[in-house]
């Protein structure tokens, strides 16, 4: 008997403001799914900043933003419309 795969009703989204980031990588360390990585690029202050690298892994838990000391990143859940 095959089990039906449950269809997600939301997707996780992460928004990053690179210029606020000081490159501490706390958001990367606390991301439970590994959806965020540090960029190879630098912001104008010379810091590597986080990137939303794996959107399919994100649950929208928002831990990244809760732990960011600079308010440079936040996560949220976005409703998926029927047919997406």
C-alpha cells in the first residue's frame, strides 16, 4: 500500500540585507535545515554575508532572524497557492 505524499501549504522564505551583516554566521549555525550558507561575496564593509542557498529545505521557522544580532536576516512562511 503506497502512502500519499502530503502537499505543503506553505514554503519557507529567507530575506537577507547584506549591508547590515557583520559575517558572524550565527544564522547559518542555528538553521536547523541547512538552507542558509555564507556567501563567497563581500558586502561594502568587507564581510561575507549569508545567502538563502537551499530554498527547498527552508521551513520558515525564523530562527535565523531570532538569533541575528544585527537584524540582517529574517525568515517567514509564505502560503503556496493551489496549482504551484
